[in-house]
């Protein structure tokens, strides 16, 4: 839903049985498995508010890293 609502968020849904190399790379043992910017990952469903907070924390880290590199 976030990717639909915002141009700043993109999402890919992957069927791991069709892409076993991705399942191995990201150590998928349960679904849903969420990986955000290679820096945060978790398995299992989360309440919407918790999920939004996780996305915001990753986005905040990206902003901080980007501004410190300039």
C-alpha cells in the first residue's frame, strides 16, 4: 500500500519458489519477509503503525547518511 500511495516508496513482491537464489540471499524462512534498503529485515506481519515506523526509521537513516557524505 505504501508504494501505491507514495512515489518515494517502491516495492517488489517475489515468489521465492521461482527465485530460490533470492530466498537464499535474504535467508527467507518464513513469509512475509520484508527487506528495506538492505539495512533492515524482518519476518511476519506487523501492525500498520509499526510497519510505518520501521519504514520511517530506515528513511531517516538514509537521510542522515546522505547528508553526512556531502
